[in-house]
C-alpha cells in the first residue's frame, strides 16, 4: 500500500476528548487534515462548537460536542450521539485532563477530585468508547500521557516562578501508560490497537525563568509547538502503525535521551 494511503484517515470517524486545549486542538486538526471526520469535546459546548466552526471554515470535517467525563450520564449521552449521528467510531484519542490540584500541599479533596475526573472518569469514557469501536469491527485508541508519567519532574525549572508540578498528574499519567499495555492485550481480540504518546511541554507563553532553564536542557533547543504532535497521532491512529500496539512514545525533543 502507498504510504499516503497508509496515513490516510478518510472515511474514519475520530473522537478527541479535551479537543480545544493546547494539545487537543492540534490533535483535532491533524486527524481532520488526514481526512477523518473529527468530534472535538470539552465541558463547554460553546467552546467545542466555536473550534468546530472555525475549522469547518478551512474545509475540515470537525464537529463540537459537550462532555463531562466525570459524569457517567454525560459519557453515555456522548456515546449515544456518536452512534446516532455518525454511525460508528474508528479512532479515540484519550486526551482530556482537569487540573483541580495545583501543588503538593493541596488538600486531599483536590486529590480526590482529580482522581474522580482523570482516573475514574477517564477510564469510564475509555471503556465506553472501546465498546463502540469494537461494535464497528475495530480501530485504534491513542492515550495522551506525559513525560511526567515516565520521568520525575525537574523542580529546578520552576525556581523563581509561580509554577509547580502537582503529584496527581504524574501519578495518573504513569498509570495511563500501564493501562495502555493492559488494554493492548485486552482489546487485541476485538481488533483494537492501543498506543500512548507522552509529550513534553508545549510552549504557552511561559515565564522567562522557566522557559530559559527548560529549553537549555532540551537537545532540540525548544519546547514543543502546535504542529509537533500531529504526525505522531496520525501515525498511531492510521494503518501506518498497523503492527504497533501497547507502545508509549516519548515526544520531548530529546530531553530524556
């Protein structure tokens, strides 16, 4: 098969949870640019629809939907809407994340809220979408983890800023990598491949002390930009990776090489 055909997502329906965020938006764009019909979700229907409308204006097939992954009924409603309006699901990019915990010393209620959304809710959504993909004869799941799921944070980068890395995020992202391997075996009989991407930081007008320290440690000399994750997601979502499952790709500019 021609490599362009291997990477094509034409006639595929893809869902991106958290599809309006810093990594979610380029993921939505990349899948749509590869030919997929893409459903972008966020808790705000207005934000999802605004993104969809803007991308439709460029000729891409993008639809905005609301989703609160901490709410089981919201998850079920999304599944029914996908079945009713799109008929199937071929690709699920498991990207949404909430940030109720900001620092190590935050109260346990913040940790519990984070687990409810980012662990229990994430798995609820993932399991429901996997069942929907299986009903259509198989497809792909791409989990978006983080380099913090593999490596401990370098707290020296945060010196002189208000920034920090709360402990719930590495805990959950490390678990997502392990879950990827579990699901790769569990779902293979249903013809579902499951892979994971662990990105480094994406540039978002960070304060200068952080930016200088971070970039000085990255062999490629910069933070990730808007386009860096597009090709990686399309690779895992498409037939180009048809013999790859259970893998985690660290996308950090060589920071941990």
